[in-house]
C-alpha cells in the first residue's frame, strides 16, 4: 500500500501534464512466487504451463520462465512472447483446438510441436500444415458451474473421441496425450474427477488404436480461494487413474497472477445524488479515469466484482483521525457509455472528492490484457514492480 500511496502522492492533479494521473498498477512478483510454492506443495506431480492469455505482462512471463514453468499459448503473438523469454519450444503447448492455418505453419517453423485438437477438420488442417506435430485430443467436460464456460466452444464428446483417434492414426499423425478444461474459475471440484475418469477412457482408446500416449493436460480452472480443496481432489483422482510414469501438465492462469496486482485509479469527477437506499441521505456518483473498457474489463469478460478501497482522501475529518462516516457511492468509468459502471453501490469511510484515489486488489487476471482504447482512453498503463519474497527478487534480480 505504501508504494501505491507514494506513486499517487507524486501526482498534482491541478498542474500535472495530460495523462500523468492515469490509472496505474503495483505488481508484487513475490505473490506470484508464493503461489508457485503453494502449487508445488499441493500439486507437485503437475507441471504448470502458464496461460499467457490471462496476463501476458513480460515481467510475469520472465518469472514463469525462471520458475521452470511452461506456457499455454493460443496465437502467434502468444507464442512469440513466450519464446521471447528464452524457453525451449518444448515448454510451450499451442492449446487452441481451432487454429489459423498460417499460425500452424508458424508454430512448425518455431518448433512448437505440442498442440490440441477436437475435430475432424482440424486433423486434416494439421496434416497439411504441420504433420510432425504432437497432438492432444481435447475432450468435453462438464463446466456448468464455472465462471467462464469453455465446453460450449471446445472439446470432443466421448462418443466421437475414438473416431478422431482412428482418423489421426490413418493420417499418420502423432497423438501423445489427452487434454481437458473444466472452465475458467471452476466452482465444482467433482468436475475434475469426471474429467480424469473420461481422460483415462480416452487414453485406453488411444492405446487400442495403436498410440502410446504419455501426457495428460488437466487444463485450468484453479483459483486462490479453493486451491487446496481442488488440488486435493484432483491429485487423488490422478493417482487413482494415471500411474506415475504418465506426465501431467496444467494451464493455470488467474491462480498465479490475480492477487499479485493492485490497481489505483483517480477520481476525475463527482456529482451528488440522493442515496437510493435512503433518500434522506446524500450519495455520490464517482467517475474514475478507468472503467470497463479499460482495466475493469474483467467485470464484463470475467464476471468479477472489484471492490473499491480508499487510497487517498483529502476529507479533513478523516485526515485528522476523526471517526470516519460511511458515505454511499456508485463508481463509474470515464467513457460516454452507460454500461461503464464499476460498482452500483458501495459505502466507503470518507467523503471523497475529485483528485482523490481509489485502489482495487486482485486485478491481475483478465484485466489489463483485455483493455481497449474506446473513446480514446489509454489502454497501456504503468506497472510498478515490487517483490515481497527474496526468492522472486533473486530470480528477477530486483
């Protein structure tokens, strides 16, 4: 919090240059390091392939590479930024079941062999553009309780899995494993049990067809709050259905980075309105210089509910240590679109005004990466990197 306040204090909104008061992040690489240790403690058998799409910050990717993790990529650009860390192409999986032809050829040129498929046309496409690829059949899972469902778009149903394996064999393609994804932000740990059981059946089908599959990709869906519970259930299922010689990988994203990033945004405007909960009280609409078209895109795309905290407040009663009074606010973004709302109603302990700052924790996942320049606002905000762990500091040379 001190770093946030120090950076905010450097800005004099009444005299600064345009953009100096833009929103900014503080990213604690030590938090990512702690999440990695937590992963190794609870899922030591499973090698993480970080989901680049979640947060492709070059410093995050550099730390992932230093930690020995692989990368889950879905496009040419993601493959490029992963390779820019210096990792061997074998540490990348092209985990996009429906790939662009030119990207397939590019993956072949760069030596990125591991990739997923889930349909007949993809097999013919791979045969024509990258016949030496190492393939994982992605199967359908029950992700009905997940924040972001993926089975509506990807995954081969169990009744066609064997036919796909047989076709791949006829085309002389190399199937090395099975993959699944129980959905981003999964909420039902039993989904992992059923997915592992189904993967075992498909492994056996692959063996019957003539393959020697050696890797299971259990996808993502991990989150900070439920990790121990989910990892325990997943680990037990893996031990029950897959012997130790089978390699297991995963594609965690938000698990690693969500809690590492805190966003600070400036209040650029305010207007008073009746409190919708009690018309006898005053309330305020606060307008920030960031919103759902910017770093709060996670509200739209990732079903998140960022919670505002006061970072700085010029209110004299609070500054003098008096008991803070609760004030009702709604919080809005800067664009001209009515859907650009961050919080419909919240109560904060202080009277905020133009020039004050709010901060929002847990903003590391699906935020900065999906920001736009709608209405001409910036989409590339400053990130201040710190490390609260000696291990991360040593790896990154902070």
